[in-house]
C-alpha cells in the first residue's frame, strides 16, 4: 500500500502571505492578560495528579515542560499588561 498523501499537523503548514488577511483583535488587553494567566493555571492543574487524576503521563510531561520557564502570575500580569497596552499605540 503506497502513501499518496502525507498528513501534516495543521500548525506546521505554511501559509502564503498574499492570502492572509489583517487580523483584528476582538478581545481587550485585559482579556488577553487574563487568558494567558488562565492558561498557566490550567497547565498547573494538568500536572496536579490529585486534581486531575486521569490525565495521561505524556500530557503531564508536556505541561510540566511548558511551565518550566513560565513566570508566576504576579510577575506575568504587569509585563503582559504593559505589552498588550503598548500594541494599541
């Protein structure tokens, strides 16, 4: 059986720059900050075996690896707020 089609992950496909439309931001800077902080909290819950006991080991490893250099919320929030607010200028 020959492979006539190679599957790729959707996030690895290259997109032609000529077909890309400008992206409008729907959320406010404070909503964006909240989403990033909530993502950190979600990853923390994933690595907690008592809170989420049925998560596969590989998912826990990936969450732990992503959190390795993720700053704590108290340090993250001011940096994100400053960055998102400066994008509007």
